[in-house]
C-alpha cells in the first residue's frame, strides 16, 4: 500500500530533474538524481556510435565503477551485457566479479530509435539486493525521450558518438538522415550508411503520416562533398514536393528539375521512391536509378524488378510513372544501393547474385536494426580486408500491416495507376 506513493515521488523527482536540466547537463542531472533516489546506486549512459558497433560512455571517468578496464575504451555491442541490452531491447542483469556488485543495463529507445543504454550499478554486494525500484524503467524511458530532444540543442552527444572524425561529406549526410530505426503500427524499419564515418553520396529518407509510409533511397554520382551536396539537393527537393502534398511521381519530377537546373545533366542521382499504404499493403514505386529492392516472403528470397527510369537530374523534364505491388503480413523488404548489390570481391566476384541473397536469408530472423547491422558486417567482410570501392546504404522494412484490410482482388505486380508495367520478380529460395 505504501510502495506506490514512494514510486511516484521518486519518478516525479527524476523526471523533473531531467526536464529542468540544460541539454548538455542532462545525463549528469538524470544519473545524479537516480543515485539520490536509490541510495548507493551509480548510473551511467552509453550512446551508440555512428557505425552501430560500440557503446560510448558519456562520462569517461566511470569505467572502474562499472567493472570495466579504465584503459579498455568503448564497449563493443557484440558479446557484452550493455550490447545485449541494446541489441535485444530488453533489460540485462549481470554480476561483476571485478567490483562485487550486480549491474542492470536498460535500453534507451524512443519509438524504435535506439539511442544507447542506461547502466545502473545496484547498491550493496552482489546477490544481496532485491528487485529494482518500480520507477527505474519509466525513468529510463523519460531519459531516452529527453536525450532525443536534447540532441538537437547541443553537439555534446554527437561528439560522444564519434569514435573517429567524420569527413565533411559524412557530416552532410548524417545531418540529412531521419532516425535510423522506427517501430510503428504496421511496420518496423531500420537503415544504415557505410562507411559510417566517410560516406559520401548514399542516403535514405522516410516519413510516416496518416495512412502512408514514404521511403526513398538515393545514390548521388561522384565522391566526397560533391556527391554529398548532390544528394542533399535531391533529397531536399523530394521533401519539398512531399511536404507540399505531391505524390511520388511529382516528387521525382521536382528533384529531377532541381538537380538538372544546377548540373545541366552532368550529374544525376539514382533514387528508388516507395509509398506504402498502411491499411492495404499496396506499395507505389518509382524506380529512378540504381538502388535495388529484395523481398523475403516465407522461405523465398527474391529481387523485385521495376522498369528502370532515368536518374534524377539527367534531363530536367523527365516524366515519371508509378508501378505498384503489394506486401503481405510477415514480408521483409530490403533496399540496397549499387555500392552493395554491385560490389566486387578482391577476386572480382559480384556480391549481389549469391552472397547478398545468402546474407538476407541468414539475417531473416533478426529484427530490422540487428539485421541491418549484420548485413553491413557481411558486406564489409566480403571485401576480405580491402576497402569497398563505393559507399553503401541498406534499409530493411518488416511489414506487419492489417491483413484483414487487404484487397484480395489485387495481385502483386498489378500495373500502376499512372501507367507502366507491373513489378517483375526474380530470384530463388
């Protein structure tokens, strides 16, 4: 009878400290108030790095407090307690013999966007404490939401997440990106750029509004800041048209005009535009270039081919038509840029026809963020220690829409309402 008021009082105090703190002092305020409300406990925040390979402590002087080697550096995502909490999106409890205490790791996530981990060292000796306070989990959620907001008001957390310096081109691309992952009614989505710290022309964008999910994957010509600026222009034009209420064909046409006006056809941006109707599973597509789409349905993994139209910016007056197909509950779609599907091994073997399909099958049971991480690792390993010749983007969408709302009279590959042929399917189990 007396636990609820104490729980509410502690949570309210922590939440008040979180929302009253300056953006750059948020972590210190939250962990400090947590320790006051749970005497003897210590807490730290670790943020995921740009490559999604390590968790980086916001405060660098707490490694020994949490049983880590003070000279051990950042925390790998693979085979560590914090990494398992991050990857599995669940609380992980472990006992540290080094400090003789129990530790709990809680994921910091906002609507599927994975920010990092809150690690709490429980008070007292290992194995002697009771359950965590009821307020700990809602406090972690409040901290995650506040971190998401604070990130736009300070450079601190972006500095923390950098294990090495970003190139200027990569800085441009990361500032252009939406959240890397999202869990929503009907779908789960995740994407990643590679090389994370030196990407140049590849990018993806998405937005969900009402009954629509719009996803674009773009690949600007060239390298360095030239490619980054080209992609930035194209994505900005696509967003401008989309936010004005235009459909994906009109979005492509405005981007085509915008890129052509600056580069007069000398540079272009390959782009795949997709608009999902959440209530029916219908997907409208404009294929304007090099990104490729793969679908996994049951035990079948296959490429979905469309009529490839002109890249954005080639002529400036191109007219784009829409094709469509349907997704079913349980489908997985993966979009990759030509840096992935056209990659070559050191022996000259193409990645796409065999190795990519095998990697897609191997990651089928993982949630989209972890599937994307694994696909990036597989893609990098295919180069056997060599540097990939091109940058890359991988986006994964798991579809869990309302199957009862589907129009059973519509078949996959039905012709688009603005013309064109239906999607063609290639590949195999």
